[in-house]
């Protein structure tokens, strides 16, 4: 009886995973990898919950800023930021250092940030990041 119940549960889990669309699977891959990257490369400054650091480091919780500047986000992650930035009507003057992240890693971390901390903006693919990086100034 126990073996049958375990078998049925296993089949249900497999069926649920198999029923996910390719888009959902792609999102899950980017998001999960992005979370690990965020924790190792971004969290120290931007906080566990994207709250930033007082008046020094901007939060990542402003979906409006993220949406408005979506095409510049890859450039900011890759090349850092040397100019002041205004989030939620508050200016931040500290510099953000450049990173050595590859386009796929930038896509992953942006997918995580853009879908965490109250943000819901969908997947950012490697192709999107590569295209956005061409426009960096």
C-alpha cells in the first residue's frame, strides 16, 4: 500500500513538471540561477530583500524604475554606474562597480531582480542582454 501511494505521488510530480510550458521552464532556469548570482554578487550591497543600504545604495524594489530603464539595466550591471541615480525620488551618489559577468549571468540576475522584491517583469534572456549591451554608452 505504501509503495503504491509513493508511486502515485511520484507520477503526479512528474506530470506537474512535464506540464510546465517551455517558457515557464526557461523562466525557472534563469530565475534560480539569478538568485544564486544575486546572493553572491549583489546582496552584500543591495540587501537580502533588495532594500538597498540607507542613503548609500539604491533599492531594487522600484518596479517603475526597472521598467522605465529596462534597456539600460544590462549596461549598469556590466559596466557599473558612475553617475547619480534617483530611485523613489531619492538620489544616490555612490558608484556601482563594473562586473565580470557574462551576458547569460546578467540575464539570470536581471530575471531574478525583475521578478523579486515585489517586481513581476518576466524573463530577461541572454539575447535581450546581448542586444541591450550593444547600446551601452
